[in-house]
């Protein structure tokens, strides 16, 4: 019985340590993101627009996806984009970081989250030692794959 209790205590301790390490990592990444970033390169693989899209928009990727000159992350959890990523993503927008995932929402920070408003896009972020940030979309309403490399200004 003592062995079972000891195992339970040790397991609980390691789970708490893991939780604390993850929480610190999230906050550290969020702190590293704060500031201005310029777009170094981007690779966009477009999904074709649906057949119901207006003729003038079909076949024109810039009509619904453009990359601005830079991104700005603030400590207010708003993401500012110089230029627009899409017409629907004009700044500011709310983001949250979970592990190495950056979720971009159309909602504002003070609006209640619900499953009715999932993230507009989910990005995987990788920070290099030279302050280069690779942002790759994992899920987006409009795009199969978007990869942007940002350099801290």
C-alpha cells in the first residue's frame, strides 16, 4: 500500500512539474513574440476558390490572401499586421499561444470563446536562435499551407 501511495505522489509531482514547465514555456514564447517582425520569405499554396466565388476573384490569389510587410505582437494579446493577411484579418486580432501553436482568432480578447468561433487559423511556430520565426499554418479556413519566415526588427 505504501508503494502505491509513493508511486501516486511521485507521479503527481512530475505531472505538476510538467505543467509548470509548459506554462513557463508558453509565457516565455509569448514574451519572445512581443515586438515587430518583418517578413523575410513566404510560401503560399492556395486552395482553389469555390465555384460560387465571384468571377473577378476566381484565380486571383491576391484578392483573398496577401502578406504584409511585417507582423507586430503586443503584450495585450493582439496581433497587428502591416498590410493585411486577408481582408477579414485587418488588425487588431486576438491570438493565443498553446505550446508551439499560435491560434489566430477573428474575435477580440474580451469576447467569450465558443465552439461557434474556432480559430481562423492555427500556426505552428518555431523560433531560431537568431530571432527568426517560422510560422506555418496547420489549419486555415482558406488555405492548404502557408509558411512565413519572420525576422525580428
